[in-house]
């Protein structure tokens, strides 16, 4: 995936500011998919579609494989992550060889947006169509985020990265909240709009794809491609280049240790995001309107949470702030296990706890990693970062689905995720961040 770039003259403050504002808008564009599709509507809806296609024992049979209908969504998420891991090294190598990230970002973004818009046609018992569109959209989102994140070291100097990263996440959660309000109006008032509940859900799914595609135009017009050095053309393709990257990263074992910690605890975060609505719907018996309201609360509080945790990082350092958020995640999941069914107030309390730590823990992880990247290797290392993000993100949904398949209880499935936060905390606590930054060849900020 390449290492060096032929450096262009440093951009002025106004030019960097313009790029930063454009960069924020990709979060604004794509986060609606994560919120409206992956977190709120698609899990319960695809599960209900699979249940309508199930046999008398509650199983569907994709490719002849017996799968409990309640586990189909979780397994589809796992498959999408595996596809993303197979594709990302190829795209990352192409981005570094050519120095042209923007066309690849555009291709990934519009593939995901197109698949999401096509979810309008998911009705009846078309669970296989839903699974296929989910795999394409989720994998495309992963590839696009890999390219998007790799811009951070190029558009923000070290002392700005916590703030810039946090603002990006805040933009995304603000967009998610705005669109969820519109979703809530349509879903709860669908009869007044002359559509069925199922049609309202499908409109909400498709509108997320249209939003994604429309607002992706802003970053694509403002971000700049940096030229690759001529020898980049000889970069190894795909997995051979990934293997070379990993070999190079072995010279920075503390960076690798951070990646392992992030890989573990972020898997827990991603699984909570993708499976929370299924837990609320199927285990707690909450209606779709309640779930939308709870996720809307998460989105609103996540804006404030991301910005607040960015400020806390300036006071206490990013590492301490992330560790505190992992403690909060563990407590929140443990509380979720004991939530009474049919009690939306307690579900809203749980949602508030998630919202306050959700964006900040991810934003600060991204900015902290940017300090651990050796100069001149930003794209290469951020490709590995995104692979760490997605590389084991199939394990959480798989564990969730298997636990439910074996026990028939979503409560057992949700509590099984605690292990990701406990183990991630233990691994991150062992990373001497200041020494890791120095060994990567970067200057150490006053607070880290």
C-alpha cells in the first residue's frame, strides 16, 4: 500500500480549513446509513422478512444452510465484514500506487449509496435480497471509511487532530439525528401519508442511500489528492502488500499493540451499534417508534459527547479518556442485561449512556492512532487501521448470533459482548503512548 509520497508544498491555513470542512461532510453523508439503516430499521425489518420466509421450526435456508431467522441479520453483518476485509487491501494498494484516493472514495461511496437505495425493494419474503444488499452496502461503507480516515494526518497538524476527528464524528451524529426526526415523522404517521408501515420503513431505508449519495459530493469537491512518488507504481498488489505492511509495522510493536486493543474494543462497539435495535425489539418487546426515539437520543447526545470527550482529551489525554469510556461501555452493557421488558424509560436511560461515550471513544481512537503513524506512511498505516477496525468486527456479530442460536436469549447475547470491552481496556492500558509516538518518529503533544 505504499509508504512515501512526493510531498506537495504545505497548504495554507485557509486551504486546510476548507479541506477539513469538506472532510467533515463525508461523516454527515454516510453516518445516516449507520444510524437509520444499520442501527434502527434494517435489523428488525430484515429479521421480520426472514421470519416470514422461515419454515415451521423458525429456520431459513440460504444456500441450503439452516439458519435461525433471528440470527440471519447478525450473520449477514459478519459476512459483509469478511467481504470488506478481502477488498480493502486491494483498494488501499491502488490508492497508494496512484495517489488518487478521491475516485476510489467516490466509487465506494456510490456503491454503498446505490445498494442502500435499492433496499426500497426489500419486501415480502425477500430476505436473500436484503442480506445481499446489506453485504454490499456495509462492505462499501468500510472501504470508503478506510480512504476517508487516511486523509486525517494530511489535513490536520498533530495538535488539531483530536478536535478535527471529534468534529467529524459530531457532524455525523448531527446528520443522523436530523434524518431520524424525519424518519420518525414518516414512520409514526404513515397512515396519514397514505402508506403502509412496511412501505414507510422501505422509504426510510432508501432515503438514507439518497442522502449518502447527495452529500458525498461535498467532500469529493473539496478534498485534494496528493501525488504518489513514481516508485509507488511498483507497489505490491493486495494481500502481498498487506503482508509487507504488517512486516514493516513489526518495527513499531507499540503501534501494533494499540491496533490490537482497538480491534478488540471497537468490535464490541460496532456490534452494540448493529444489534441494539434487534435486542430492543425482540427481547424487550419495544415498538419501532420507541427504538427510533432511543436512537435519536443517542444521536443528539453523541454530538455533545464527542465534543466533550475531545475537550477532556485536551485536559487528561486521549488514552485516559478512551480508557474511561471503555469502563462506561462495560457498565452500560451490564445494565442492559437487566433491563425489564416493556419498559421504554429504562431503555432510554441506557441509550443516553451509550450516546455520551459512543462518538468520543471512536473519534479519539482515530486521532490517537494518527500520532502513532510514521511520517510518510499515512495511507499505508490507516489501511491497516481500518483492517483492524473491520478485521475482527465479524466476531462480535458472530458471537451475538451464535449465543442467541444456542440459548434462544438475546439477553445472553448482549452480555457476551462485555468481554470485548474488558479485554480492550487491559490491552490499551499496557500501551506506553508517549514512547510509542517517539518510536514512530513523531513529536509528542503536551497531552496524549
